[in-house]
């Protein structure tokens, strides 16, 4: 795993309040040259009445493609849910692929939407089968097109379940299908479950999203990735721009959950540290980073450490500081993501004017970020700017519901999973 760090400014004032922004860049190890280790995927599929017709048929076709992608030694299972949960494909190694495909094809639409019953039953299946097959962890992929109206409906209660699963090595990803699902709930489930959240507006997009999630699963090279930041008492506060699960695990010690990474995947994290009272002049360490992960190929745990230091000078020698353009660009980029999230929330509430205003703010920040971005990052930002322009121009045609889901999907990728394409 490669880990590098850059500060926006490396010189801070002696015994005075100051602030630095830290950009961390990670690159996952390459995948194994030999055959990969078996993996585990549990699908939890909404079969409520609203999935009738093309939505369910598209999901069935996509899941048939998933079965074809997996090896016979991979663990795979399907649980459906409407008023309650049903095991369609008992989780286990795919010794008989045709039987699994036939079972998926037999799914028919049902009644209401009890997502919790499906998720909890799927989690049971995954844990049972992965343990029996000797597979470490696994992924639950939730596919739903509606709002939950049975079972657990409180967001905090649901996310605590997926967070506990993540602590046990089980990643939860969500696919919002069509325009009737609850983007707040599904994106929160993915966040606490260290997974991905994507939006698919039609069966073709759903098929592509499901295939993309499986491709990432099969290319996984690092699991249970965490970053621990240990900071000195002179660091008055530490905040994270990225919307990732973070836990205070001791005095001056925060652990950030990154989930799993696929081969050569890159991630960017942005931290802000407010410092005060740095008494020693010269090079002074203010924090230490510790990156821990399990390499998928060998199931061995690795640790990478990196000290973070600043140069402390008298206030009258501080001069005019020019922020590192790469760090400055990422800060503006993440401010653009935050505005995009506010746009999604406003659209979800039906407030088109507020949504459009937040979207304009997002565009302004991203445009500024593009002005000081490296060439490789510029292409990503330009693509986002184009997406924002399309949503803003078409919102009165596509409606607030579509705009909310499209911006939430983009926010999740840009803020939490940047580098996953």
C-alpha cells in the first residue's frame, strides 16, 4: 500500500493559533498474479410490488451475469424481501451455477418493503456460508426500489446494524433502483457499512451498476483498511472532509474506516488540524498516521506509519504563505461535494430553488478546484462539472426526485470513494 501526505502550508506561527490542511493519497496494492482467493457475495433483493415488470426482470438478468462472473469456489447467495425475507439461493460455493440462475429466474414480485428482514437474513446467510467455506468477510449488496414501510425504519437503528457488520469484516453496498427509493437511508447504510451507494434509473443502468460492484469485489486487494491519526496535545481539533466513519479511540487518537480497496485503487482523504501553542521552534511533529490493512492475496496484516511535521517559526517571520495547489484543489473539490450533498437534500425535500442554489455553489467550488488541479484530476472535475450542468439544466424536466438521487450518487463517489471508477 502506498501512502503519501502533503500539507497546504508547512510553516506555522510560534505559540499562536494556526491551521493546516493535510491531503493523504493512498494506492492499494496490485492484485495477486496467481488465482485469486474465493470471495463471498450475498445479494439482498427487493421483490416488493413496485419491482414488477422491467425492474425485476433487469435485476434477474444482471444477477445471472454475476453468477457467470464468479468462480465455483466463490460463495454466493440471494435473499429476497417484501413483507418478509425469503432465501432464494442458499449461500454457498457455486458448484451448480445453472441451479442458481434458475432460482433467480423464479423470483416473482410480492407485497410491501421490509428491508431489515431481508438484510438480517442475508447477513445470517453470508456469515454461515463464509465461515464454512473459510472465506474472510464478504459483501452484502442491497438492491431496492422503494421506501421501507415494514420492519426497522429508523435510520440510526439500521446504520448501527451495518456498522457492526462492517466491524466484523462484512461490507454493505446499496443500489437504489428507479426513482422511488429512499436515498437518505440507502446512502447512510452504505456509509456505515463501508460500502458503495449507486443510483440506477433503469434496468440497463442497474445491470451495469451490479456488474461494476462485482468487478470491484473480484479485484479486491486490501480489506479492513483503517487509518489511525495520533495527534499531539497542541492540535486543538481534528476534522475530516470525507464523510467516512471515524471513531475517537483515545486521547489524541482517531480511527477512520476506509473499508476495502480493489487492486491499484486510489483514494484521497483530507484532514484539517487546528494547532495552538507550538512552543519549540523548527521542525515539530504534530501527528503520526498509521495505516492498517489485510492484504487479500495472503490474508496478512500490514501496517504503514508516516509522521506529519511542520516548521515552527516566529510570527514576524511567517511571511506570505502560498498553499500547495494540489491540497488547495482537493479542499475546494471537497467543498464542492459538500454543496452537492446539500443540493441533494434540498431536492429530496422538494425545494427546487434551494437545490439549484446549492448546485451553483458546488459548481463554483469545483471550477475553482479545476483551476489549480493536476492534469489527471482535472479530467475528473471536468466530468463532474458537465454532470452538474446537465442536472441543473434539466431539473424542471427530470424533476427534483431524479436530481436528488443523481447528486447523492455523485456525492458518494466524489466525497467518500474518490478514485473508484
